[in-house]
């Protein structure tokens, strides 16, 4: 089961997911009943793409996953 929580005060995103079910998949980030972004995971379970679809709710830049910055070579 996957869940995403966006905190409007700190503009932070918390993502909880089952790596086996989400690897290689894109999940939607919901905020106030609207989809405001998407996150895509690599085969190793790291975030490889985080996209904001709503300019009003900017997602944080420089996402760190397991202490390392996710990049295009982590596919």
C-alpha cells in the first residue's frame, strides 16, 4: 500500500510505499483532493523523477533518497 502526505506548512513530502509493488512505477501525489505531482521509482527503489504538476504547490528540489541524490543513471 502506498501513501503520500504533503505538508502545506513545511512544503515537505512524505512517501510510504512497498518497494516491491512500486519499483518501476509512477505514483501520483495528491494534495487537497487534487493530483499535484508524480514520483517515479527505479528498479532499486530509489526516486528517479519527481514532477510537480501544480505551480501553486512546489515540490522540494534536490530530493535525497537513502542519503544519495537520485539521478538519471539510476534507472
